[in-house]
DNA sequence: AATGCAATTGCAAATCGTTTGCAATAACTG
DNA sequence: CAGTTATTGCAAACGATTTGCAATTGCATT
C-alpha cells in the first residue's frame, strides 16, 4: 500500500473521536488537507478533492471544514475580500502577511507582538480568546 | 438655524472635491456618520438615516459608504462573522478589541505594535499598505 | 426662475460565499 | 448481513452587498 504517513490519519481520529463517520468524501478531503502546504479556500479544496473522487460535492467540503473547525483541527481565515481559507491547526501559531498584488501569503510569528497583545488586553480588562493580525503589503522594490 | 458644527460639513467638501453631488440622502447619511461615536454597519446607518428621511434606501447607504471609502473619508472593518462596520477616518489610527460575548468594540493603540509590524514587514521584504489587528476577548472576571 | 443633462436615486433582480432541507445513500452496529 | 442513523448531493435559501434600469434630482446655464 502506498500510504503516505502525513497527518491524515490524525484527522481521521479527530473526526472519529468526535463521533463522526469516516466516509469516502471525507477521506479524500482529509488527504488534500494533510498534503496542502498552502491556504486553499473551499472551492479550491473542492476542485482538488473532486479530481480524485468526482462524487465529492462542494457542500460536503463546507460541511467537513465546519466539522474540523469545530473540532479545532483546522483554522479558518477570512482575509480581506476573498472567501475563507483554511490551514491545518497542528502548526505552531503564526500570523499572516498578504501580498496585495499577488495574494501570496507569508506566515510569520513574533513573540513580542504576542506578548504585547496579551498586555494590552489585560490593561483593557479582557483576556484574549483569539486574535487576528494581518499585514497587507507590497514587495519592496527599494533596497 | 440649529446647525451642529460637527464634521459633516467636512464630509460634504470631501464629496464635493471628489466631484460628487450633495444630495438629500447623502446629506442625511453624512449627518449620521458625523454624529456616530460607534461602529455602525450599513443596515444600522440605513435605519438611522431612514428615521430622518424615509426616502433613503439601503442601496444608497452602500453606495455612499463606498464613495466615502474610496475618498478615504471612512474606514470599513469586517469583523469576524458580521457585516462590515464603518467609522470616521479622521480619528487617529487605532486597532480594535472585540468582546466576543457582547460584540462591544474597544479601540486601542500601541506604538510598540505598530513599530514591530513595520519591522516584521521589512524583514519579510514588504512594506505595509494597511493592516488589521483585532483582539477577540472576554471580560476578565478574575481580579 | 426655467432649461438641460449628467449624476443619483429606489427598486428589484443579480451576485458571491456559504448554509440548509430533503430524499436517497452509505457507515457502522449488532 | 440487516437495521439504524449519519452523511451525502442537489437545489433552493441565505445574508451581505452590488448592479441594471428607468425615473428623479442636483446643479451649472441661461
């Protein structure tokens, strides 16, 4: 059997633990997710999944994403304008820089910013449940 | 005449400078915006405007918001889930903390974070066009 | 103040991304 | 292998926003 040992087995257990069935469409979608290094939107996931199993529908993609999100297995990002994009939740936390010209997404992480956010929230009398930090920028020509 | 000297006159000049006509519906909408201390969405602006001039339509609210946004006179924020919310652009830059329970919005500003963002963008080879920093939190009970 | 014309309007219909009702189908249980 | 129950695809519904269009209005000109 040519099974890759990516984390799609993990996804299956996540779903199973949540009392959900491992169906053929779900298997396909989970495969795609486990492989994906990028931030595909629902339609893109649908296209990729559909290429392997023509019976997968867009609704099922949405439903599966919702299930995985509820389980905390994936993150959903709604960047400016476009549709929601997804990524695996197992990677360490990071924020995003979006190229306004190309739509390209670069991940980054700043301990300092994380700490400052906590600090600000505390001063305002809140504790952070989650946050959203997106830098929309343009590649600098100027050296 | 009981005219308040808020910034709705400014809005009018902004539009006029952009070569747009000052119509009755626009006047009403601008009034609302100039008064508003909060972050109303299009529907809310429509409701308030409609209360003063029953002929104002939702489409016109959207169109006017778009015009003002294009002129840079207002900011448009699409917070998690809900519809876009607007606020005057004349206030100094700030970010938002959203109460996940009440939807309440608190503004804050951190020079440090602003600087760090610039720094990060530079390291990634970008310059920031704009950013989005939203903290979603809950009021802390624990003293 | 009356005229003309382009900008603006309200309305309804269209759009986009996403969700949902439903009857048919497929997973897991025993 | 059968029975229950979750899951499916489809199409229709959804909420926020945009748009085409014919009627109206602002405003520069007379």
